[in-house]
C-alpha cells in the first residue's frame, strides 16, 4: 500500500490537451477500455457548453465534438465491451449514444424518457445490457428510469422506450447512479434527500429490488463501489462529507458503517494548501485501497487515503490546473490519472512522467505559456457566466 501511495503522490503531467477555441468547464471524464492490447483508446469529456469532446487517449488530441444538444449534459460513459460507443444523459429527457468512429453528428441510439423527465445522472451496467438514468424532482415525483441497451451498435438512430421505472425509493433529485463493476444486476443511487440506495434489478418489483438504504445525512454528490469483490459503497456529499459502508455486513450483527466524516476539510490537514472541496473516490484494485480526490480553488489536487481509522493526505499534485478540478478518471492499466477543470484544461498524469521527458528549463517555459493561455480562459468564462 505504501508503494501505491508513493506512486500516486509521484504522478506528474505527461500531456495537456490543446486549448479549445471555445473554452468550457470539463465536468465529467471517461476513458474507453482498449479493444485489443496495444490498440488506441479514447477519452470522452462532457463540457459546460453542452458539448461532448472525444480525445485520443495517448496524445490528448481532440478527434470529435458533439454539440447538438438541446439541454445540459450529465456525465459520459463508454460501453464496456465496445471501445467506440459513448453515452451521455441530457436534461431534455433522453440518453444518447454515439459511435466515435463514425463521422456523423447523429447519435446511433436515443433512449427516450417520459415527457416530464429531466435527467441529471446515469450509468451503464457492466454487461452493457441496461442503461439507467435518474431525474430531477418534478412536483412530487423522482424516477430511476431503465432501458434495454442491447443492439446499440447495429441499429441506426432508433429511439428506445423505457423498460420501466423505480419511483418510491427517493423523494428528491437523484444526483448519482453507479452500477456494480462486476455484478450487472446491482446498482446504487444517491440523492439530495441524503439516501444511498442499493438495488438488485433482477427482482420483480421495486420493493423487492431495494437491498439496502444508507443515510448520508446530506445531499449526495458522488458515489461508488470499493473493497474486495466491490462489496462496499462510499459516497461524497455536497458539503464535503464522506460516508463508507460495508454491504457484506447487511445480514450480520456487525454495523455496516465503516467511516462517516461530516466535513473532510476539517479532518484532513492539507498543509498550507488547504482542502476546499472533494471531487470523488478512486478504488485502487491492486492495492485494495480506497482514495478520495479533492483540491483547492487554485487547481492543486489532493490525494487522500481512506481507512476505517480515518482519512490521511497522501500527496498533492501541483502545477497542473489553475482553477477548480471538476472531474477525473483513473486508469488501472497504466496507473495514470486524467483530470479536467474549470480552467478548460484536460491533463494526463503518469508516475514520474515530466521529470523524465523535460529538462527543468523547458518545463518552466511550458508551464508559463500555459498559465498565460489559462488566464484568458478564466476571464472569458467569468464574463460569459455573468
């Protein structure tokens, strides 16, 4: 574990994407699994200007941009078995799916919701069979909507109706959905009502499907699975709290709560840099360890180790971003980290990367020219937001 912590703390910038003509916050990142060993990979990013950008994973060169969206996007996900198919949910009540190898701007599939649905979260099961999206609360209703995702790549631009919905388990906006990494029938959802619900969607109805309800006591901003065989669930809240539960203890007398920290900013002493916010969690399968990623408004990234005894700072990645980091994606294959932020930058971090490839003088030149470009992004973003 110590070696892994040193490796994470030793991540350095290997690549930066070229500045975009239209700077935007980078809100969510996903990376495709390589189709064959050694083949290229893609990175998809959802942006605040309602577009999805697709990059080459190795060079961070922008390959495609899908910008014909009528509403705000919530997240991007690649299919697990097909490295060129990418999904995104939209606030206008649909989940769309593109094939990034195709030159067309048209989605290959549209999963349509019900008329009042405003989707703000979604995920795709590890078997690629089911898509699930969560809605904002409309009047008194909030839904988890499910679709059959089979045959996505072989039918051109067809629209699919939902398989069904869950409507009883949350009573406010469903902010996050995460399918289990190896059990396609398990899904966890989090909401601004503070509840984190685990479902087995193979069951016949919503009541039977609800395996567990955990209460974070706050609005859920991010969640995921961790632990051996991914039997644990963790969540981060909008007020920078952290909860961690062990589902393996559900049928035992043992308590299921592994850790509950009301405000991570107070419990993790991030030296002089401070800790301003959390982005989410990262389960390191090789080390069998859960980490949190947080940061500062000036772009520093803090890596935080989780144990049942508490949280501790592992290291800080500096000199990359110049504003709040909004998204990240961890790649276990090459132990690298992609990060995106409000400075419109997409960065690829690898263990010891910069020291090997740049002399000190060159690295200083590069960072100063990037700082100049980034300042322009910041001012343009601020003026456009007003």
